[in-house]
């Protein structure tokens, strides 16, 4: 029997590269696509020697062509950190909207099943806590996060429309904060920001008073959830994340303990529309997929810290500002 063929977009990114590894391990033929705007070929270079792996440098916001059969598509191409949305807002909007349209068209043409990566950002600054899939969210369309949040909300809408009107087999995952090896040390997100600061001997920058919460999921748990959702028959959105919630202030303390540094924390202004709380309700994923996270934060953080520490030291200093002020157009 011939191998199943899967197209993974955003393949050179943090999540995309882990998905490539997983589907290669499951004996799929993996077609990896990325325009390398935020991805890095280093994340997948170990796969280039495999005959079941191929890479296409392409921006899915332009028409996507793939020859031969396709069984599955995973659409994971998108900038995904708040700093990235500020730096490349139009690309962020285009990949979530035009990119998704192209991939849905491809799925229809090839009779392939498509799973699109949505996000807890569709809930905005949520008034329902923890967030269930039924909650419609509280999003500012014209704020700095609007370019990501609204693109992802449009993505969900067009994905459901292709399901309803064209009978395309679709799956929608809402991903909550995820971390692990291959995150970009300079992407501005809180975990790489804190670990990078600890490695460089700088103070850790807490935005606001640090009372805002997040719930961090280790990447292997997320990948398992994606694998199960893809193989389920459920087409409405499903939350995948780790419900273990923590304030950003306590998180900074955990990083200081983990890195055994004596850094202080310093406070900076809270970026506009920064959600005050976030925690996934994963009742649905538990019931539908028999899935729940297995990796504790202490274990996951240890692995991730070892990864960042093992990078060449010059990478620690390839620093971009995590300073929002710098990118906000006045
Ligand atoms: N944050 C922080 N210091 C940093 C970077 C981020 O205190 O150097 C905060 C940020 O304001 C937010 C939380 O950490 O409240 C998580 O931010 P991140 O950018 O990782 O992702 P988000 O969950 O906001 O999309």
C-alpha cells in the first residue's frame, strides 16, 4: 500500500517542524511548505535526507499547487507571536484568510482532509473562564492583535463554509499557549523572552503587574492532540491546551528558579488588549479524543531550557526587542 501523503504548511516553524517529525515517524510522505518569513530551515534540516520528505519554499497566500494525490493538509502557516503581528500585520492577515482559502480549495480539488490551526486568540480578552468552545469571544478587530485574531476567526468561518457547502472534510483546532524546543528565542513571547533574559544575565521583563494568566502546553502533548483530532470525525472547533494556569509573575519566578539565576523582575507597560486571563476548558477534547496533557510544566520547562542553553551563544544575543512600543505605529 502506498504511503499517505500529507501537506504541512508552516513546516519550518515551531509547531510545523514537530508535526513533520511526527508524521514522518508515522510513515507518511510529508510535503513541507514554508515561505521562511518566521520559520527556520534548521528546524527541519534533519529530515532533508529522507526520501519520504520534501520541502517547498512557497507563500501560501499565493495560489498553491501540489502535484499528485494528497490525503491530508495541515495548515499551520502563520506568524504567531504578538510582536510578529506588529511587525508583519498584512502578511498575518493574508495567510489566515487568503492562505486558508487556497488550502481549502486544494483540499476540495484533491479530496483531502484538512485541519486548520486556529487559536485561543479567537476568544480575545475572554469574559468566560475557562474558555469553552461555545464561547464566541471578546475581540477588538482594530487593535494590535486584530490582524491575527480576526484572520483566525475568518479562517474558522471559511473552513466551516467549505465543510457545509462543499462537503470538504475539515477539522479546526484552537491552540492555547504552547512551548518547547525550536521556539524562536527572539520571537517576543513570554517564555523565550524570559529564558533569553536569564541566559544573558538580564532582568526579566514583566508586562503590566504580572497578574494576567496563561496556561502553557508542552509541544508533544499538543502534537498528540492534533494527531487524534485529524483522525476523528468531528468538524467543529476543539480546544487543545494544558489547563494548568499560572500568573505571569509566578511564571517569571519559576524561570528564575529553573535557570538558577539571581535576576530581578522589572515591570513594563502592559501591551494594548493583552488578555487578562486564559485557560482552556478541555472537556470536549477529553471526551472526543480521549486526550489530555501528560507533560508537567516543570518537566517541559526543563527540556525547553536545556534546548535554548544548547544553542550557540551568539543566538542568545540575536536579540530583537520585546518592546512593543518600538513597533506600534503612533
Ligand atoms: N509578557 C511579559 N513579558 C515579556 C513577554 C510577554 O510579561 O517579555 C506577557 C504578555 O504581556 C502576556 C503574557 O506574557 O500577558 C504572554 O505573552 P505572549 O507574548 O507569550 O503570548 P500571548 O499569550 O499574549 O499571545
